[in-house]
């Protein structure tokens, strides 16, 4: 069989692990080389090497979690801590660049273009991976989040390279402030990784309820065979809905997310949006931040709504099994 076809035939989850293992090996060698160079000649390389090593350790924790399939909470905490320290190292390094006026490397035209091309490719792959792993479980999502952070640092390097070549003057201060912002973003992402199991619906989609106080029920017609309860409405980003089957006094279903406007959009409009992405992306992200807050911890909101209408929750250990780090 063709090696490429054989690779594509492997389930996407296993491909993530194979790819992560290969990239970790390559990143470790490159990071070790950067640290070695930095110790003898360039402190900048040393700081970036330490940053990359911390990312590799955080990703390794996720890969081992998938393989061993146990101890999710301590591993998730371990990943978040190392991701946080990686961001802290980047902030301290960029701050030191300003305080001690450490000059940044100059790039030729070829080096600038190549660095930018690699960075944008890495960013595209990372974003695609985040979309693909959105519902695959916390470990898989964390692996892609770490890849996304790595892509952000590559993008930062591309910015430094392009500005160094096209402006031809020292922009250390401006680049350092951008780098400090990237470090802070990494630290915030680390906080998200730590709290995500308590906020997301991954591994908590399945919810079962018993109608123990029928006189309080103003939400569900128990004479029907199924029900849909809208938990959060958003035409742009997609509704969150609880879809369930009714069996006697039991309601058994899952929290699902409907497709957002981009997925429902005609191909021509998608192309226009992609072309205008630099204009639309900030508005999209600002709206998504509000949407994220509105949709945080949907299972708890569902349980509260059901409790107010005379339903009791069946304990999770009676109908779910922890797998692949999907249960918090």
C-alpha cells in the first residue's frame, strides 16, 4: 500500500499521536541545539530553546496520557503548569531584551521569506488541528493547543524577520512588546487548559434525568418520545441544544452544538470571508469571547434548569465510563 494512503487510513486520533511523537523528537533536538548555542554565544537562542523544551514536556504529558489512559487530572495540571512556565519564560526573555537592549538578529530577504512561509504554514496546520480535535477529548485538544502556541512563536519569529529586512532598522523594543503579549497569551491559554475540564462539555455531553416532581415540570412534555431544549442561542457561532429521548419518567440525551453561520454559509461567501479575514477576524474573536463566556459549563446550566423543573440527575458513574481523558 502507498505509505501516504496507509497513513491516511489510520484513525485521526492515532495520527495525532504519531505526528506529535515525531514533532516532539524533532523539536527536542532543535531546542537542545538552541540551548547549546545560547550557552556559548547567544542568550536569545538559549531562552527560545528553554521555551521549546517546556512545550515539548507539556505535549509529552498529553501523549503519555492518551497511551496510558489514566490519571487525567494530574496530567492536565502538569500540562497547564509547564505551558504557563513556557509563557513566563517568553515574557521574561522579551522583558530582558528591552532592559538590557539585546540586539535582534538581522535577516536576509531569502531568510525572511522562508521564515514567514514556514510560520504561516505552521499556523494554518495548527488551526486546522484545533478544529478537527474540538470534540476528540481534552488530551487531543491540549496537544493541538500546544502546537498552536508553537505556531504563534513561529509567527513571532516571522514578524521579527520580515521587519528586520524590510525596515532595515532596529525594532527590538516593538518586537519585544509583541513577544511579551505572546507570552501573556500563552499563560492565559495555560489557565484555560487547567480549567477547561470544568468548563467544556467534552466528556460531559451525556446527561440523564428522572422526573421526580412532575408538578414542577413546565419544561418537557413527558408524553412525547423525544425533546430538544435550547441552552444557548447564537445564529453566528451555533446553538447549544440538549437532545434527549423520553422513556417513562426518564430523560436521556446529549448536549450538542449546532453548526455556526460559517459552516452553513455558501462556498462563495466563505471565500469572501476568508479574503476579508484580516478585517473580520478581530470582530469574530471579540464575539467569540462573549460566546465562550455564555457557553461555559453548559452541563451545570442544564442541570440547574432541569432541577428547577422537578428533575433529578442520575449519578454519572451509573451511565458513563472515563476514556481518553474525556472525563474531568
